C-alpha cells in the first residue's frame, strides 16, 4: 500500500453490482436509444465512410465540420489512360433549399479541393478540383448517396483540363 492519492483509489476493490436483469435491460435500452438518436441525423454531422464508383473508384469519406460544410476525400484508383493512385480532398458547401423531397434531404453541394495522382510511370500530377453534386441524406438511416461531376485543372507536370465524375454511398459512424 502506497501513500499517494492514486493508491487511495486503486487499493479498494470495485463494488460492481452482480446479476439483476433490470440493470442489464436498462443499460441495453439506454445504449440502443443513444445509437438510434445519434444516427437519426448522422448524415448531416459526424464522419462517414464508403465507396465511390466512376473516375476515380475507391474508398471515400466525409467529415461534417459545420451545419452546411464538410470535408470530403478519397483514396481511389484512376483507370483513365494510365493507371494511377488518386488521392483527393475537398472543402464542400451544401445548399439544402434547392430540392424538396418527401423524406430525407437532398442538398446540392459545391466546393474546391486538390488532387494528387501517383502514376505508374512516375509522371505524377497535382491539380485543382471543383466538385459539384447532389447528396441524398436518408431520414432514418445513417447513410447518404451522392453523385458528382468534377472539373479538374492539373497544374503539374503539365497544365491540363479534364473532368471526373462518380457516384457513391457512405455509412455514418458518428
């Protein structure tokens, strides 16, 4: 036994209630209520992870940083002309008043971001992205479904303009 303040708390056995289906039932119901209340509006807050199909195809994430703003990114594979690893990150703004839907929400989003493509032939490129899309936020599920078109301006190694496009789905964890 020590003399420190920490020893005061660690030397005593824990008094954990044993048995009692009422305690377990209450804890279970509380946990379910917490999860359900957290997912009811999860698509407009928190962190979502999913897939994007198109150009590029891969893993996509979204992190809401405000009521109408989010960070969106992907680690994906680009199959246009020469195969390459495609990484991008965008700052997005959402407009919730353009389309009205019966259930859920359907914002239009737009933003600006960057992209890096690591090509197999070491001709890597860095560019500017300007995504524009729609994002359906389910009313009672922690999911969203999106589609976007993205004008791109590569800055290195050569200046080049192109378009990307894709659709995807994400599951929101918190």
